[in-house]
C-alpha cells in the first residue's frame, strides 16, 4: 500500500511538472532565439550616447518580428480605444488641460521654466528639479523639451477583453486586501473607487503590471551605467532577463494559468536575471518567483559563480540593492513589494488626483543621453491624469518610512516613485517612461533611458532596456538553464 502511494505521488508530480499543457502550447510560437537581435545588432541601430535615431521606426517590431508573431500581437486600434475608454470611464485628452491651460504644446527650454512659475505647479517635484544644466551630484537633467498633445492610451484587445470579462470579480476584505482567488485576470479595478481606492490602484500595479512588456512573456536586454557623486562612471553593466507570466495570461496562449503547476501553487510569474557585466558579476543569475498568496513571500534564488552554488534569499534580503544599481529587489520595475497586512504593511492614502507634466512614452525611440553632460536629449513631455498614492510603512524595520507613487490614471503605469528613509529623507527615486506601440496596444521598455537615483549616496543608474516578446517554457527560465543573447 505504501509503495502504491509513493508511486502515485511520483506520477502526480511527473504529470504536474513535465506533461504540462502550457509547455506544449508554446510550440505554436517561433522560438525567441530565431528572431531576437544580439547585443551587437542592437548597438548598430541605437548607441547608448548621442544617438537620436528613431529606432522604433527604423528598427521596429514589424521589421524583426516573424510575420505570424506580428499578426498575433497587433489588433484593431479603434476597437482597443473604444473598449479601454469604456473600462476606465474616460479618455485622457478629455480630462487634462485644466491646470495652467496657457502652457500649450510646443518647444521650451529651462529658461522658460525659470521665467514662468506656472511650470512648477505642473511638474512632479522631483522632475522639476532636473530641468536645467548639470548641477549637483546626479546625472539625467535636461535643458530643453517639447510638450506634445495628450494621447489616449489603451491596452491590447485580449487584455482589455479579459479585464471586461472579470469586472467586479476581484474582491477586497475588511482591511482592503485582495481576497485570495478572487482575481481571475485582467486589471482587477479599472475604475478604482470607495474606501479602499488607494489599495485598488496599487493592485492595478501589482497585478495589472503583468500586462506591460507583452504580458511579461519576454526577453529583455539592458545596458546600465552607474554614476557616482562626481558624475563619473563607476558601474558598467549588461543584463539579460527571461520572464514568463504564469497566471492571468491574456496575450499569449495558454490563456489564464500557464500550466497545472502554476494553478496548484498559485504562481504569478517567474523571472531570471543573467549578469554579463561587469566582470565581478558575470555569470551570476537571480531567479524570482512571485505568488498570488499575499502571505507567501516571493522566492528569490541567486546563483553565485564564485561559490558554484545557489543561495536562497530570505524575505528581508529583498531590501538589498540589486548588484551595482540604485534599486532594491522590492523596487524592481519601480514597485514589486507584496501587499500584505502582516509583512511590512502600509497605510494607503490617495493624496491627489490631478494632471502633471511628465516624460511622455516614446513612439519612435529617438530619446538619447548626451555623452559629455549626461543630460537627457530629445525629451518630450505630456500632460497626464495621475494618482498620487502615499504608502506609509507601519513596520519601522523596513528600509523605507513611506513611498510616494505617481500612477497614470488611464493605463496604471507607475511613472515615478519617491522613497523616503526612516529619517524622512528622500532616499531613492525611479523614473520610468516606456515605449508605446499603438498597433499592439502595448507598453514596453525600449531604448528609452530610465533613471534610478540614490539621493543619500548621490548615485545615479541610467538604464536603457530593450524588450522583445518571447514564448518561453519553464526550462528556459530555470536558474540553471538558458543564456542571454550574445
């Protein structure tokens, strides 16, 4: 009898892990390595410094995607516009232009900003400080910019349809936390409202965040430069990332859960980060598996080449800085901390709902970095309706005392986040404009500089990522399997 039980258990694990429908379904998509460009190919189309070429137009998705993949990932734009406006209840161009309407679209310089105090009312405070010649310890200022007309943003048709089909299914408990298993995919709260509005907005980041970067089924290749307080390069890194979404899948088949294992274990997604440079980090791999259960900590595994072993990080290790960068693991992508009443809980508040001038999402990829001043060049700004959410940390053992999160009300992108240490000092900030593909209804990181700043250590990380859709299997994202594109 005991032998039979053991045999059935082994058979169940074999069926669950090996013979999974999700793995088999990936065969209908071309293998990522057959079309994803290499490092050297990317550098031919867009250099890190002083390169204003519109890479999205000259080297866009229609050029390098296989036709069958392009056809699967592009949709009728008018249908996407109409459905997303129905879901969120407005179109961004209709709700902005109320604050200082005299500031019109057009080209401006920092001198215009200094001469007109109205600009200060329109900017996110941290962004306002970056307008002008290089000053202080950080890089990433800009001296001129163009304000463009506000655009309507929307998501891919399958993502919008999943959101509509699951409207009103996501529930919060008496303390404002998501009831386990109530979310079945899509943005859980497309029209945040009521007592727990702030938490609903944050869940749109937590769970809705999986719908950028091709529903997070992707390969990302990233160049990072770190600058010390003297604006000298002290870190030059190259990172590759493989990622698959395991729950709430809408854009690539299989829909819903990736496989039986993901459903049984409540896995949300898995990410593998491969370090290629600098030399002292080359070969290091970080694997992160997130779960739907708010009480189940994210599993972080690290392979350290020097030790030739895998180390399992504890929950508190997520407050450590990611190799050489100005973010911690809980800041990955701007925000990746779990919302839970028991482990580092927050008090949630909506401080403001108003428009801001912020760095616009690119549609051509012409933005670049000046190789001498390290200023941003080709900056375009856009009026966006936004939430300002304050997250006050209730556990004094956490690295931050509170966070201010600036979130686009139409697409729920986390555009800027300011983190304050336990002494109330501005500690770290993250600014992350993305690329926008109207024909795909997709937001992705694509050759536009992101900025992470440490305001205590006076350090800046400039990150230029490229993201490509990729139908990976579990074997591709094992900590011991797969490599970056050479």
